[in-house]
C-alpha cells in the first residue's frame, strides 16, 4: 500500500522544484530534468524523448487496456504585473505563487502522485504517466512525438485546471491566413480596387457567420479575426490585404469541413490553414470514468480552451486542480488543498476502473 501523506508532500516539493526552473515552451530541458530525477527517486523507471518524460506500470500486461495520465511541463512567458517572483514558489495565504503552478504544474504532480498510489495495487488496466512538452504552443515535439512510442492507449485523463470538474468535450483550433486581392492604383485618382475595402466585407461576413449545426456540449463554432495588414504608402491603393483568423471548432464538423464551409462563405478571400491537426476532442457522456466523476458530485462540461487532447486519437477527459481563469496571468497560484483534493479524487475515480 501507499502512504498518501508522503505522496502528497512529495508532490508539493516537486511542484516547488519545477517552479524554480524556467520552463517556457520549447525550453523545457531543465524542468524535464527535474521531473525525470523525481521519477527516478520514486522508483518509476522513467523514459525520455526530447523534453518529454514518461513511465508505465512495472507489471505492464499487453492483454489489459492502457490508461494514459498526461499533463504538460511547459509554461507561457512571464506576464507583466507580477507581485511575487514567478520562479520562487512563494507560499502565502494558503497558496503557492509561481509561474506554472496552476497551469500546469499542479496537474503534473497530482497525476504523478495518483500514478504512484494506483500502481501499488492490482488494477484491471495498465497505467502510463506522461509529463509532456510544448503544449502551450501545440508543438510537434510534445505529445504528438511521444504517442507512437507508447503502447496503444484506450483512454486518457489529461490534467488541466478545471477545478476538478470533468471536461468531456473540448473545442479544436484552426488558424487561417486570409488573402484578399485588389488592384493597385494612385490614391489621388479614381482607379484601382482597394483590397482593404474588400476585406471589410470579408471580415463582416466572418464576424456574423453562423454555421447550420451547433454542438450540444460546445456551442457554436467561434470565429475571430485577430490581425489585418495592408498597404505600402499613403498614396497607393493597396492591391492586397491579409488577415489572420482564429477558428475554434466543435465536434459537429471536422476541421476540414469547417474550412470548406468558410471558404464557400467568403470566396473573394483565399483561406489557408496553418494546419488542421488540432481537432475537437472528447469522450462519451456514458463512459465509465464520467460516471465515476459524477458519483463524486462532478458536473460534466464542454471546454472552450485547447489542450493536448486535440492530438489524441482516442477517448480523453480533461480534469485537473486549479482554475483556468488563473492561467497565463500575473501572480498565478495554486492552493495545496487543491492538490490534495485532486490526488484523492484521481485515485477514487481510477481505482479498479473497468474500461
């Protein structure tokens, strides 16, 4: 059996050690070292690829289904306005302040703690714990690179700050480059076709566009024009205007379907996706893990924010300690009580779970 108090204090110590090391996306080597050293100390036999670290049940059986526990070790850059040091793990007012405490260090240490506890008991499944990199930038050297190295996964629990409520659906993301063409001319004469004026109509169409179908859990597809560029100088009618479009997709359309619908809606604008790989994701409301969460009084919901679930081609649930509203903000924090609750609830939900 396990000592839950010892595991909890180990989790708090690991979180503080992680905060003390800057771990911006694509610069996670030092924090990956910290996590790998902790896993080795706990006897978890870690494996590593680039800045991703993982381990699996020591009694791994290929005849059993496999559950993946995943959370990311990278952070965004330091926002302005911090009153505490972002790298000092300051304890104050029953909270630990520091960059990455809420997003996503608390989930990393809580899921690792649950892994340690659950693997001391016989389970009807295998467990894999993965501390992954590049989540904040949807990088290709994070989860996407590691999944082919893991055994086949039947279900994933992704740790993200959700106040330990189960997000059973999550919006996907497409970033689109838009180009509207005009005809150059002299601004002093009535000539040329102003690409900016054409772009105004395109932007207005995208702003008010509504898809025919709407997701029951995630609501409508969200379209936001976030950048516009045009023109070379004051007396030249611009012959080209480019826009950047953020599209949050839902489970009622694939990313490819969403893209084609938008192209049909604005034929005068050439829309080119950065990629279509960040798909909407989720899990059936009748899945056994959702039922276990509901038995604890949890309320399933649809999440508007993106996580590494978008890169997982198997059922997944997002659930973790902390509040999404604290993420990417100055004086980000987590409460130790939230970590203790998360460890306990992860163990209760997963112990003996039959898939």
